[in-house]
């Protein structure tokens, strides 16, 4: 029964995804936009408490730092005060009622079956299994629609790359993403940040790994005035390959950090997302003009 209640609470969490708003696609300063709030109900003992989702990470509070304690001078278990809730956990006595003289402070461990009492937009008063910040954050991972990399090249895809001439690569959608999940008593924020991108260039050689998004090529500037740490030079043409092209697979590695209103925070395993595109590689032809 307790496990079932915990599962129902997690499944009732409403998740809101916000893509970071950066002035440049290649920026990595971690800024993300603030989404509008959302709410939905989760039935508890005949009641319908609001579950609010709000405010991804901002530069003023890095995702690696714990979320601030709720207002009111109390470090006990509470929903983020920005959502208008104030909550307390109590042990359950032999009579099945909360032991009001001995509230939990700090909150009980994850998985503890206890009595949660909250005042706010809708009152909550009943037994449930407590979900920690780590549990709520982990449940949010599947709701992060992390995109595959949008890769630009120079020469541009659709134009021939040349054997022996570096191909520039850069990711245009390199930006953090955030999601906030909440169940009564716990709100957790999960921030995904791109760490690196690797390219399997399709020619059978070792992949190219770039630690950042790469540098966009500026066609208005001389080639000799530009440089990038993310380029690849083909040694042979794609003639004879299917479609006379190489299939390039680009894979972004995403680092995940979470924080919560319980004061907990940490990391989750790295996620990877991929995309593919075609490049045609031609041999450069030299024109020799002889004297007569």
C-alpha cells in the first residue's frame, strides 16, 4: 500500500521543461529562461492538493547548490515557499493519527511512511510515503526532451567537402535545459548541461571529440584569420559509398545536476543524444597549365 501511494505521488508530478534562452547558440553560461507556473491535482485522502512547477535554475543560484529553505524560519520539510505551501511531517502513532508533539525536523528519510500536513492553496492532511529530492529528480529525467545536436559545417552540408581540407563543425543548439518536478512535500529541479560532442565522421576513422560547441565559420572573414578546435580532415573521398556520401553521427553528452527544497543536491548519470547527416567528400583537382 505504501509503495503504491509513493508511485501515485510520483506519477502525479507535473513536469515543465524550459529551454535556456541564450543570446548566442554557442554560449555556455548556464542561463535559462523562467517558464510560466503550472499546476495540477493529485488525489490524497479525498483531497486534491496543488502540485506547482516553477522556475528552472538561474545564474544567481547554480544548479549544483541546494535550493533555499522555505520561508518562515523553519528548516523542516516544506514545499518551496514560492509555491505558497508550508508543510510538516509527523510520525504516525498507534492510533493511526499524527504525533503532533514530535514533528520531523529535518524531514524523515526517503521512503518513510509518515503524516504530511500542508497549508496553502489547498490543504493536505494525510499519510503518505515521503519522496526525497533525489527520487523526485530521478523521476524527471524521462521528461527532459534533450535534443540531438543541430550541426552546421563549413563547407556547408550539401556542398562538397574536400580531401585534405579541414571541415569545420559546430553545434547550433548548445544550451542548458531545465525541468522542475514536485510532489507534496518535495520540489526538485534538474538541469542538463551539454558537456562535449563527438563525431563519427563515417569514414572508419576514430571519432572526433570536441569539448565545446565548436566555432562557427564566418564567411565574411579571411580563412587565415580564423581557427577552430573542432575540425576534421578527410583523407579519402566518399566516392563508391552509398549515395557517394559519408554518414556522420554527432553525439552530445549531457551532464545532469539536481537540487531540491529538502536541501539535497547532486548529479545523475550522463545522458547522450545523437543525430546524423550526410557529407559528400571529393578529391581536389589541380589544373596544370603547360607552356607552349
